[in-house]
C-alpha cells in the first residue's frame, strides 16, 4: 500500500515536471515544495527497497534457501539494471542532452546487489545509513575533475542528467529500510498489532499499484507525454 501511495506521488510529480518541460506552465521543479515532494517520493520508494529486501531475506532464511541467496540478489539486480539501460538508450535517443545515465532504476539495481552483505548484519545498517547519507550530503555541492565515479556521488564538473540517484547518499536510505524492517519484524513476523484494512477498496487499489510499480514506472511517462503533446498541439 505504501508503495502504491509512492506510485501516485511519482505520477503527480512527473506530470508537473512534464508540464514545466513542455512550457505549458512555469514551475520551480528544482527547489521549494515541488523539489521536496519529488525527493520524498524517491525516499519512500528507496526506503521500501530496503524493507522489501530484508523481508525477502528473512523469508528465504526460514525456507532454508540461504546457500543460493547471493545468486538470487545478483540476478534480480542485473535484471533491474537491464531495464535501466533501456531507459538510458531511449532517453539518449529522444532527448539527447540530459539523458539518464544513473537514475533511480540504475541505483535500485546496484543497491539490490550491494545490499546482500548488509541483510544479515541488522544493527550495522543504522550507523551505515548515517554515514552514507552524511557523505552524500557533503558531496552534493562538490564538483570534481573525475568523470567515471559519478555513480558513487562524486559529481563531475558540468554534469547534467534529468534523473540522478548516486550510491551516496541513497544507499543510506536502503540501509535505513533494512534496519527498520529488522526492528519491526522478527523472523518474518510482525512485532506490532495492525488492524486488517485489506478489504477496503482504496487499500486494494493502492496495493495493486504497489505490486505493479515497475510496470507503471515504465509506461506512465510515455502516456503523460503523449497526452500533453496532444494538448499542446491542439
């Protein structure tokens, strides 16, 4: 359900972004409340990557699949990365300058692989989250003459891309999600009472969006841009 809420937030933010990009309305996407809204949306998505990985890990341990887990996460990460590279190619062909070379999907693919050693060390994730976030925030306003470490958060001079989620600080958000899931769940069992809202239509709808978030991520922007292009044309 939380991921479904994040999906609706993502669609809303990208609609506003596209309205500004096409010049239909003038909005400050790079600052203020809209910037915060976009970062909050990304935070929820990436935080849930960490919680989902931890829950998946606990379920696999209970099912005695531990010996093959690393291969499972490498395969999953590489699959997400393959989708991300499609986005790189399409944005390079369609928009050229500012094409996406390490966006949120690239980050998630890499984070899934990097997270594997952290899943069994639950308490370590909180200090790592603080360290990763602090390092990323420090690097945010720095510029370097190194071009090949942009994925880490070491930003080259004159670097420009429409979607950028480097390892630092965002790996810290994943670690925070792993730590939180470990605290809220023990051996894949919830440690707090929660009323069952699953029969409510709005919850079912949000859960449906959350289960299909990757598919929606791929199709929503072409649909939005096509609609706005027609509105602008006619």
